[in-house]
C-alpha cells in the first residue's frame, strides 16, 4: 500500500494498514480525545457479540434520556435488536443505543462495563475508557485515534458488524408504531458514494459533540 503526502487540520489522525498494523500516517495518535458518536462502534460490537440480534425488544423508558440524533422509536414499541443496531450505525440513534444497552446489559451501567471489558480484551484499557454507550461528552469518556483504529479493526473482522457498518440504506421490520418500518441511511457513505476518494470507502461512522468537533472513522481499500 502506498501513501501520498497527507495534510490534515484534524487535531489527531491515523492511517493504518490493518493487514500488518503498519502506521502509514500519524498525528498525535496517542493523545486522549473525546470521540463523540464513533464510540457507538464499540456499542455495536458488544451488542453483536451478545448473540441476541434476533431478539425482539420492548422499548422502555430508558429512551426518555435520549436527545440529539435518533430513530424515533417509542416506549412500548417491539423491535428487533438487529434493527436497533442498524439504527445505531446508520443514523447514530441515541435512542437505539440506550435501548440496546438496557436490553443487552440488563442496565445501561452494566452495558458500559461490558464496553470497558472489551477495551481491556483489546489491550486498550490504559488509554481508553467509556462512561456511556452514546458518545456524550464526559471527562472520563475518551480514547486515542490509535485506540479507535484498533476498535474499528476488531469491528470489521466481525462479519456481522462489518455488514452494519457498510450498509448505505436499510428499512427496519414493520412494527405497530411504524407499520412501514423505519427508513434509515448512512449519510456519510451516501454523500461520498459518487466521489473520487482515491479508493473505496467500505465502512464508516461519524460523530460530533461540541467538545470533540467532527470525528470520523472509516475502513477502505
């Protein structure tokens, strides 16, 4: 793999060859950062590894604390966990994240513990820590861009997770509240699908909070 000279205004950035972990470009890769909604990749990994994707979830009042981006599920709605993960990845649904965490972890707090256990399993516990499943700003919710590259590599090595991250559009199964399903799109992939990126971006997730500004992580060839 060759790499042209890169200039970026990002405070931290990394380009890694995942076949051999060779770092092709780096800028402040070990500085801890707020990573906003790209945190949701770890939320998805933990949810997928639970083996419960085909379970039907009854949405509870955990979504009452959701604000920002969402897929607009309703309390009492019965929806597949799989569809919530699509909503998490494609529309960055905060309501989907909270519903996933409550169901898979038994409580949102226990699910966050599972996220941090996964960080430990990936060897990232010394430089990364999560306090929520959404990516909301918290002084103790952070990782480095190197950590995020390792998390993304773990995600795409899981065939199911790679499927979620690579989908451009998806419609959930019908529910009583959404009889035609919920149509969702990965707007980042949609915006660049006709652009010359010098290759092909296969999977991507973006994020934004005021403290982190724009964040993105992607996998491509």
